C-alpha cells in the first residue's frame, strides 16, 4: 500500500522513535503534482531509493550545519522522512540554553548537512592560555548497532555511535578506534494540570453509579421483570398504587429517553410504522366506500376513496407543519410582531393628535360660518 495523503501531509513529525518503515514506500504522483488551492503548501518527497531507513538524528537532538563558520548549535524540532529534511529551531548557542517547544520559527535543511552534537569535552590550554577550554564535539561519521523491535513501546530501537568526531578528542590516536555512544534525547514528560472548579474530579469519574439488577441464582426462577415507563412515572406520584423495586437502576426505566433517537434502526422502525399507517388508512377508506356503493362501480368507489385518502394525508401534513411551526416559536413570534406594530401605530396616532402648530403669519384660522 503506497503512502496516503494524510501521511504525506503530516510527514514532518516530532516522534523520536521509528514505529514502522512506511516512509520507504513510494508516493503516488497525483498527490505531489496537485492541483493545489492558493496558499496550500506543496508536498515534496525524494525517490524511495534515496530515503534513509534508520534515522540517527531525531527531534530533541542538537546539531550544527556543515560549513557554518559561526558554529551555531540548533535543536532539531521535526524530521521529514519522506523528503530527507530536518527542521531546526531558530535558536543560537548560549550558556544555560533551555529548549522552547513553542518556538514557531524553523529552518529546513537536508539531513546530510547536519552534524550531531556528541557532547562537550575539556581540551588542554592552547597557546599562552593556562586554562582548559571546553569545546563542543560533533560526530562527522555515525554507526549503529543492529536494530530490534521493542514490543512494550511498539517501535524499533538501536544504539548509535560516533566513530569520528570534529574536532578530534583530546585522547585520540590514529592506532586506536573510538566508538562513543550517543544517548537518545529524553522525551519531555507530559504534566497534568491541577483540576479547576469547572472540571470533573477523578473521584467523581471513577465512582460507580450503575449497578445491574440481581439475576436469579438458578434457571428455575424467572428473571425479574423491568417496570415499564408508565409504571415508573406513576410510582413518582402514586407510590401506593405502583411499587418499583429500589434495586433497579433508573437508567432501565428511562431507556427510551436516554437512548439515541437518530440511530438507523429507530429511523427505519419509524419509517416502517409511517408506511404501515398510510396503507391501513387507505384500506379503511376503501372498505368504507365499498360498504356504501349505491349506483357506483367498485373502481369508481376505489378512486373516490383514494381521493379522500390523499386529501386527508395533505391535511395531516399541513397540520403537522403548523404544529412544528408553533413549537419553534413561530406563533409567539407572530404575536410579538403584531403587538409591536400595534404599539407603533398607537404612538403615531397619539403624536398626530397632540401636534400643535406654532403661531406664524402663514397660519390663518378659518372662518366658521354662523
């Protein structure tokens, strides 16, 4: 099975261990060629024969770039095993450096350009200096042990060694071979925050709130009958009339209210009941018309029964739509609109009634005929 679109989109990972070797599989060309939306990143990959099977540089390691004259040490943030790229954090080498996982900036460099940091070693003083110098040592050549499957963790693991370093170690000699083991970076432990007043406590989650009813010890005795919904509701108001066993959980009485009404089985059951009711209603109209044939033929009586049946279905549909409209608040909303319009009209009428014109030369009182 080739690499999927999801694996290609999330190829840059922060996992330090190799759980599988799916990154060696070919990538379908249509996933790389596109088309892509504006602003969508274009995924890149290398040929399967050029990909690295066992990665010795993983997130959490510290590396430097080959040819970097400043000797800047950066932390590996992510690795992309499909494109042989390493994403480094934009951080400089400082004393007391603390990795910051929230740093968004990253630099993408090829895997072959990275030199893994082996450690810091003390070198003898150089020149006229009397103090020893502590220098970072990088691996210029790496080797590894035979990988094995770690079943408990679910990943492949091996040991990595530096067989050549830059600069040379203080005790280096050409006749002896060095093999410095480089430990894997430690994974940051996930700290659980303290629960706030808006969160559920662990004691409340682990509390046992459901106990199934006790079953008979032998097959000779019948199993206890679960009370119906009507019996349970009646027992809340009339405890003397209906007695519900206290050992039965409340969930058994409210199974209809607590169950999902949108399941496929319940939708199918409601549809089948709807179809059966319509068919039974048509048969009722046909029998009623057959009982009073008069001078009509059976086909004419059946046609009239079908017409009455369709009219009744249409009236029921309109009544159901009006009921849903009323339940959605349409009737109350229409009443509020009518009241608002009535208040607005009353205010306008009152404003016209209380209107008083100011005295001016163009205001003439009409003569009233005697």
